[in-house]
C-alpha cells in the first residue's frame, strides 16, 4: 500500500474531515474486516509504536485500539498519565510542547482519552487533545473526549451500512434518544453520531427530557449539516413520539448540562436520571418504528436505557458495531500512520 | 500445524479435560520447550490478541502468559478490571454476556484470574470464569481461581516427568503437605495438583493440621480419581508421618476454610498459621523419603513452608516447574486458539 | 549479526563498562538511528520478552524502552511491582534469588527503575538492582536508580557528538549546574553525566548552591576520571561564574543530601530549592559561554531550571537527546541480549 493522502492527519472529530476522507477510511475498514489477517495489512505498522493515553479508563476502547495496533504489526503502549506531571496553571510540570515533541520521536501516532472527571470544565478534554495535536508531529487520534468520539461515529456508520446492505443512509430516519440509567454517560458518542449521520443525509430526530440539552454549538452544526444535506432535523421532549417511522433507534443515557458545571456529582446525576423511567427503548416503542435497527455504543445499561428483548433482539447491531470499532481504528491508523 | 482437536476448548480445571487431551498438551509443551523459538511455533497466534483479566495481581502468571503470547507471535493485553463496571446484584453495569461477546470479536482467547479478596464466597471466582466461558465464543483459560489452577497442575506434571525421566508417575507417592507461613495462600494450586496427579495414578497422601480441610467436593473427586486409577489415597494430620517413602513432596501453605466464610481476615489467618511451626519441609523430614523431589508453585515462603536447604537443594525442581508454566501455557494457547 | 562480546552483560552504571564497550554501543546506536527499521535490526530480539520493573513511574523511560523492544522485534512487559511481595527485613515474601531465577527463564533481559520514595536510604535502589543482577542469568539494565542512569548518560554523549559533529568531546567544557525548581529531582542523571563525560575527557565544572553536594564517592570517581583523562575538574558555588567558556551547559535541579536522610519530604525540598531564584540557565548567562549547547534529561521545569528561550533555542538539543534514549537502549539491548 502506498502512503495514503491521509498520512499525518489527526482525527479529533469526524466533522474535521471531508466526507471523501471519511469514506476512504470506511472503505478500507470494510476491506480489512473481510480479510482481517491478510498479509497486505499485517505489516502496515510493522515494529511501530502507538501511544495510548488513558486519562479515563476504558475497556472496549483500550482492547480495540491495542488489538488494532497488533493486527497491523505494531504495538500499542497502554499509558495512564497518573505518573506524568504535566504543567497546569497552578503546578509545575512538563509542557505539552515538550511531551508531544519527544513522543513524536518514539511513536508513529498517539491516542488520547479524556472525559469528565479528569477535566475542570466541558471542552477542556477536547482542548487538551487539540493542543497535543498542535505540538506533535505525529497523528493524534481522539479515543473519546468530552465532546467527540470519532471512531465510535465511524463504527456506527459501518454497522448501519452492513445491516441495511447499502452505503446510502440518505433519507433514513435516525432517532437519537435519551435513556434513563444508572451510569451517567458523557456526550461524546451521541454528539459524534449526530454530526456524522447528519452529514450523510439521515433525517435526524433527537429526543430527551427537558433539561438534558446537548452542546448548543454541536447542535447548531448538526442542524447546518442537515440543511446542507437536504434532510430534516427536529428535537422532541417526548419519550415515545420519535419512534414513529424510525429506521434506526440509538437509545443512550447522557448527563444533563448541570453535570458539566462546577464539578461532576455523579450520584446526583444518576438519581435525577433514574426518575425518568418512561425513557427506555422497549418492544412496545420499537413496534412504532419502520422495523428499526437498535444501535448503542456500549456498555449497555440493560433495563434502563433499553430492554433486554430489544438489546438482544434480531434488529440489535450492538456487537457488530463494537467489532467495527476495531476495523475503523485499524483503517484510521493505517491511513494516517502507515508508511 | 493443522487446527487442533482442542481448538475452541476452555480450560478451567484439568478435571474437565480427558487424559488424552491433557497428554496432547503436555506433549506439545515438551516439544516447545526443546525448540522454544522454532519457526513452527512463532506464528501460531500471529497478530492475534489474548486478553488477560487480572482481578487479582500476579507476577509469574502475568509474565508467563504474556511471554507465551509473544513467543507464539501474538500479543497479550494486560487488563485490570478495576475500570470495568460489570453488573452485580446490587449495582448497574455491563452484563457478562455483553462483555464476553464483544471480547470474542477482538481476541482469539482470554484468561481470567480471580481469587479470594475479589469474591464474596468460595466458588464465586470459578463461577465467574464459567459464566464468561458460557458466553464467549473464544476459549477461556483459568489463570487461577479460588478452586483450580490448571496451568500450574500441568506444569507440575511436566516438571516431575522431566526429573524422573519418565512419563509414568503411576505408583509414585505424592505427599501434598500443608506448611506454616505468613502469606495465607489460596487452595487452587494444591487442589489442582491433587486432581491431576490422582488421575495419573500417583499414590496420594494429603497432610495438614486439623482445621485446614480443603474443599470436600474436590477431595471426593480426588478419592474417586484414585479409585479409578487403582492408587491409594489418605489424609493425615501429622507433620512428619507422610514423608515416609514419598517420591515427591509438595509443601505449601493454605488458608483454613474459615477464611472463605464471611470475608477474609488475612492477618488472622497468618497468625493462626504461624503457630504451627512444626509444619515445615526440612532436611530431617526429607531424609525419611525415597529421595523425594521437592515441588512448589512459588512464590516460596522460605523458612516457613520449606527450609532454604530443601528449596535450593539438588532435588528441588521449583525453577523448572515455574519455567514449565510458560511451555504448557504456550501449548494450551496454541491448541485451543491457533488457527 | 553475530552474538556480541557484550552478550549477557548487565548495565548498571557506565563506569562499570570499559570505554571500548561503551563505544561499541554508541556506534551501533548511531547506525540504528540512521536505519531505524532496517531488517538487520528488527528481529534481533524476535519474540523475546524484556521485563520492565517500574518501582517508580516514568513517562519517557517507559515509552523508550518499550518502543526499543518493539523495534527489535521483541516485547517489553510493563510491570509495577506493587503486587509483588518481595521479602524484606521485616516481612515475609519471595527472595530476590527466587524472583530473578524464574524471570531468567521467561525473559531475555530485565530493566529496573527504583528511586527515592521507594527506598529507605540513598543507595538502596542501586543495591537492589545489583542483587537482581547477581541472581539473574539474564542481563539487568538500570532504568534509573538513586545513583545512576546509564542510558541517559549514553544518550547525552550521543547528542553532544551529533551536535558537535565529532566523536571527540576531549577538552570541551561541560558545565553541570544546579537549577532551582519545583520538582525535586534525583541525582542519577547528573551523576551519570559527570561519570561518563569525565572519562571522555571533558573539562568538568560542577556548580551548585552550598548544601547541594552530590554523592562524595561519585565525585571522587569523577575527579579520578578527570585525572586519568588529563582534563580539569572544579566545583563552584556560584550561579554565573561557571558559564564562562562552557561548550555544554547541563542545568538541572537536584535534591539536597538531606532529602536522602530519614525519609524524603518532597514539599520541604521544593520550598528550599525555590528560594534560589538566581539559579536558572537563561540567555544572559548563556551569552557568557562558547556558544554552548543546552542539554537536559527532561522533563524540563521551564522558568525554573532554564528559561523558555534557552530550552527552545537553537542550541538546545533536548529533543535529540530524548530521542537518543531509544537508540542507545536498542543498542544496549541488542548487544547484551541479542542471540
């Protein structure tokens, strides 16, 4: 494989890439899934190091990125920046410039995961990743931050296309709906889904209880994407109405904006969310849809976000989407880092 | 190497496998030891991922499993499930079904280690591993649980066969004896040794102070194994008598059953054990044996479980057995996971 | 590559090796830098395991050693000995003999990092590493201890030679100067620099405030090295005088000897150090030099140890030296561990 046009590119949000660039990655991901251990792929990162910085822990993201590096012939280092003293406003330490420049000498790329709990205000995590990307001469991949989760968004698209057996999602209705739950989720997966799927021409319905608005800037972008793609966009505050005619239902808990103001009180968020027991994706609601797919970035909070019957039902593509994380990440790494 | 008949099989306890299956692994382990880095073995797990879940920490088990994956051309991910929210009776989280099914998409196999301290009652650890095995479509290897430690058992057998220079352990006397000590050990290595060696026809003597009974169900199985193999089985509560005529002495501390009831008080267990100062494998006792081998799963608590002279003496095979962990694990992984 | 004469050798301090041996490693490091992923190097540790014991955390050392193993075709295991019960004077546990002998069966080499905070008295860390080296049959590499940091010293030399475009550092003046700072650094990098550069014939000036003496035994060795090499050695207690005519300035904070006596109080050390605001390597001081290089083992405490202008200036070689860590470590591992 010759060096890709995407070589050297960061991936922080799918919105930063052109549709052509995203399609290039999705195409390679599909090929890689079909021929997973083919020789043409297993030495693309031969003997190269990918650095993974997990400010926040993760199971699936860590497993899939580390496996991606292994399958490309490279090695992913699992790093928890606890022992790393970065300079902050109030304490001495290393600058991001110094850290990023040295890592650029050791590695072919780096991934960073930083979410609520490790940041002071909403946006700080995304900002930190962008600072790393600014200073590093190697590609920086967002492995989930407080705003975006590009590899999840790509895996979602790949999963829907497989299930519909068509690359065109145009005109299909996506219901992106809040679910109650006991795990107080970040906004990144949901916002990334809205951003990428609105660009691909899906009709977008977002539904959540009053008080659970997402990032207004992101929502403006989603609305603009829909306008550009000639598709529809609506926000509902109803736990049932949005299901009508949906082709895909993405039910997922997320925190209220209050959680991002002045320190996250996770317990309070959970108690608040658990009051909305009507907000669950169950069989009776799915019956209103156009035989919709069920999609979710996992881990699934069964019995809260979604019923067992739907999550394990024939239209659920949650395991396929989770598997696709591996393939899209391999494709992103191959194209941005492969020599 | 063609795909083995063992392909896809879990290994949770050696008792779950037929003797023919165990011999198949032991034969390959011996070959792998003789030609450790031979090309015929170094790509059996080429670019494959083995997931290691360490609920409890470990030095030797981690090193040997991770090295095993490396030597087979694959990569073992070291995972500590601290950041993983599994659903429990009392808290929300991911189901084992969801976790295991996704991991089956990323990896060629997984290993789990879970012992006292991370479980509520004796048997919970083994049960968790069996639930993973039930849900996963990839092989699950027990890397030590509260009941069993199959790879240790296999390494023990391999070590004794090497030292005796014969594959037949039939009719040799194994003294499995409790030692005092300050480390409050689990039952898994000792129970696995009794299970596998009784099936191989060794005459079994178990010796421990009153109050240190092992799992009665396991002991019934050991007794049944001896009957089936036509060998002898006895339990003694004497620190010396069992040495008479022994061909192998396996001296090792283990906790009393009380430790598994209602929360482990490690300090209390240690204080209780340290009173039995007579229970040590030393030169005077070894003189009563049939020039017995000394065997131990390590780490050795020298001066308590065994004297320095015996542990470092000419009949001690502790380092060889520890090395064999690597080879049997490579053989198990190659046969259950190698394409 | 045939097995090197260095095969099997430990590297605990550069002073333990002959100059010829050090030059052999430096020569290979330069070749490896020039042809980083050449086939002649990428299978030197093929499928081999290198064990890294981090008693103390580290970013650069971990990244560079793990990448080094990957680039040589092997794998480095990242181990934090928290879960490892080594025997101490006051508690039961495994002996170093037992631990080291088993590891020698699994791995081709091991690295150990142990500094203040994990030791009781100055010298204990270096002593522990030497005990491991004594018992292990595989090479033991010091990844920084309380006294020495050999790979940093080698990387420093490589960086200066590159910048001066000559292998001969003889007669060049090295100013090794204390800087104030908020990070309370260990002595190892500074002492290693003094030891290796004095042997290579550099004229040595050490400068620090009264009360910041380094290890007197090491200083005696440095003085002896200078005598043997026919170069000069002086100690100054002035923050400015030493810059006069310097060819290389190495400004770095280090703790006072008090910190090593009776338990480290890091906060107290920092407060004491922060009073010496004159002790900073800045442009006005660098103007006094012979257009000196600026060198530092990183992480840099900018604004304290050195001004931004110097650290990011045209004569700063900090990133090159950091990169060289990778190359010298690859060369050391290849020559001491490569079959």
